[in-house]
């Protein structure tokens, strides 16, 4: 199939056979935070299925509240890291490339557990008017930055091909970005998005110091949050540039731009209803490669899909046209890869009739 999805892509320190990225999706199949053979098999199958770059589910850094589910994998401790070593071996054995997503959920509660013992955030709030957990001290912040750096060092030692930081969707890094959850008056807060970005910048610098230029650093960002789907951090081109250009200058190699529907224009008032999406505008203002993601390849949008709405394979000719026009560089695929490890091969071979739809029941198994 002559599709831009299957053109190679190269960074100075990473070459991919195509433009398809497996989006990070929490699966919670790692009891005690330790990924086992089932997790290694899961990612291996996606490598065998032709995915250019696999980004793992979010995996917790070494902070007590970095995850709010004991079955979410950790990225610290001998046992968990040994499990990740097996994952890397499995993916590389299948010819794939893989990056861990380093994660701290901040004050995001687990509805099933409702335990705020270790939850921490910039101002002790999950969203405006909803206190949850504690306000981080400057020592907590310093220790968290160090924990990200330690995780990056481990990823490099384990042979991962890149590292992604989760800075989106209302989790810890994003809670610092958002004025709704960052109401600090010290050097980690402030009235502008640029000021509230200091926490992320210090993490980027610390992580980049560990990775150097050996493997790329990816940063996932979003405007929307689980706390508020309509939230916007940057409301103009100037704000977007002031927010993300410093991240690139500090060492981010790729920006992973999450939106609920990839086809929606980010600033329609500037370039119309068919204008650049979030990834497109981010690429324009920073000059960095970007990944687009958001309801790719399936009908319906992904939040509704995870909420129970069934989805069917959808035409993605518009996506290919945008990619061919260099609006963005890579495309992250989520739900479609949960239900079909061979999605990329089927698309490449033109076997659209064989693509699977998505049902929420698929989340109950790791296939």
C-alpha cells in the first residue's frame, strides 16, 4: 500500500520503519507493579504486527503516589525493572522499537480505591474546588524530578529506544501546567503558563542529562484534561509557542500532542475549520517533530470508547492526507491496537475488511 503511514522516519538517534506509534494505554495487568511474561507477549505481538514505535502504558516513577492502582507497572525496583528488561528483549527480538512512558498521576484518584494517602500535587487539588492529597513541598518537587531522572537512567541501561514523559490529561506534570490545579505563589507556580511550566522544564533537563543524545526524549502534552474536557492551556499561537518551544530548547526531541479528535482544528480563528490540529500547530511553532493522536482509525472518539461506546473501523484517508502534507510526523494508534495486534500489517496490505472494531470488553484481557 502506497501510504505515507508506511514511509520511514528518522531522528538523529532513532530510525523507524513507518509512522505508526502504539499509543500508551493503561492496562493494569502487572500485579504488584511488576510486568510479567503476559506483558512482554502483549508488546511483542504489536512489534510483530508492524508498529513502528511502541510507547508502553504509563509506568510509575519512584514516588509513593506515582500510581493509584497496584496493577499498573512500576519503573523502579529490581523486580519491576527485570520485568521491563524482558519486555525490551521480546520487542527487540521481533524487530520492534519501544519507549517507556514515565508517569506520576499526581492527585488523580482511583475511583475504586478512594485512597488519598500518598496523592500529591502542586496545590493539593485534583481539580478546582476538589481537594485531594497533599500540596507538594519544595523537597517533594526536587525528589520527584530526581525520580524521573533515575527512571530515565534505568530506561537507557535496559536498552529502550526512547523515553516518553506523560505531561498530559490532568496528571502531575499537567497539574503544574494548569492554573486550575496550580495555585502556588512560589517559583513553581505563577499567573502565566510559562511560569507554571518550570516543573516540566526541570524534569526535561534532568532526564535529558541522563539520556544525552543516545536516545530521544518524547513529551506527551494535551489541552484537555480528565477533570475538564474543554480546558485549554494555550489559547493562542503565542501562548502555545511560549509553552512548548522552551521544552524543545531544553531537550525534548518529539512532542506527542493528544487531542480527543485528531481532525479538529486547534485555532480555527486563525486558519479555519480545516486548519492545523494540535500536533500541526505545535510543529509549526516549535519546529520539532510531532505525533498526532485522538480517535485514529475507529469511529467515535476514544473517551466514549473507553466509557463503553462500541467503535468500528473508520476511513482514515483524511489522516493520510494530513500526514502527506507534513502537518505532523507520526500517528499514534490506541484502541485499534488493543483489539488487533496486526492492525498495522492489515492496513499496509489493504485488508480493511479484516480490521476489528472496539468493544470495552476488550479491556478485560491482555491479548
